[in-house]
């Protein structure tokens, strides 16, 4: 017995082999030393962080005291992982003002537990009133989804954008200019993700609950935006939610007409 746990005898050859393998693993597992030649890449970021702390503390002595309080953002943001599209900066919002989820191609499919968990947490627990889906022109994911190529496992994800093209193929194929067609597919992809969110149970349920509260507005509201990387401007998209409302018999999960 060792610490109340029965231990097999190490005299058993198979047990000795396991112990020797474990010891070898421990010997081979080492942490990087701060003196490693590549450490300066992280050191630069740590220095940036210190300057950021100094700047914010000097401009607002209560900055980090407020940041340490529980978050209560108004907005939930679904956007692309593209490094050129930082959510807080393009929205002009500070830390604590927007809850962010980003992935390749700003997708919100109905079977992605990651995105759906973010959605449910933001709506049910943080109480966000506005959900924003933001795409961007010159999106690599959208371009890849319109190319005849196999990118391996990534294709399982990009197929969701290919499906958007399929839904709107008659319209898109009539656009002769390739760049214009790309921009329109970016916009249509955002619109389809907005509609995906509108179909979810958590959004329908919250909208029904908010309608019952006297004097309150129906929330969450869902907005589609597109970011132009060449000019830095966000543009609002017109999302026709009546498309979902007309299919309420299919997508409606409650009898109280959450789509209205």
C-alpha cells in the first residue's frame, strides 16, 4: 500500500517496463529556458503589455479596477479570425463592452458547439441585447471556398461557405466581375449566418421572453455588417428576416411566433 493505494510489485517485468517508460518521458519533458534564442519574440509582447498597462493606468487610474468587475457587455460579436479585423478596434469599443467569437469565415453553423456555446452564454447569462455578425472583403476563407482545390480537413469547414454559394448560385453567377462576385458572396455569407442565429432556440426563447416584459424591446437584435479592409469602414447589411418568418412552421420552436 502507498498513500492508501494498492501498488503492484515492480518485480513484475511488465510493471518495470511501464516505470522505465514513465521515467524516460519525465526526463525528456523539459520547459523552455528564458535564455532560449527565440524568447525575445515573447519578451517583446510582454514589454508591449507593460506599456499598455502604464498607458491605461496613467490615463484612467480606475481602469483596471473597473476591468476587474464582472463583465456586462451589450454586444456579442461573431467575426472572422483574420488578423486584420480586430473586433474591439473596428467597433470603437473597449474591453468589457463586446463579447467576441471568431473563426475562419465568420460562420455560425447550427451544429458547431463552440459557436453555439458562446451564443447561449452571451444571451442567457450575459444578457447581450445585440448580436453582430461581421464579414470582410478580401476574405481568404470566402476566396478558398470558391476555388477548385482540396485543402484537406479545412474543406469540411469551407463547405459551409460553398453551401451559401449554392443557395445563391443563380444570382452570383450573373455577376461577371470576379471581385464584385466575391464581395457579394462575403455579404451573403454574413446574411446567412445572421439567419442561422435567428433560427436557434436560445434566440427564439429570449425574444419571446422579452416580448412579455412590459415596455421592453424584443431582444436580442441581430445585425449584419461587412468590413472593408481597404478603407476601414463598416457597412450595414440588409438582412431579410421575413425569409425565416415565412418558414415558421419549419424553424419555429415555440408557438408564440418568436420571429415577429
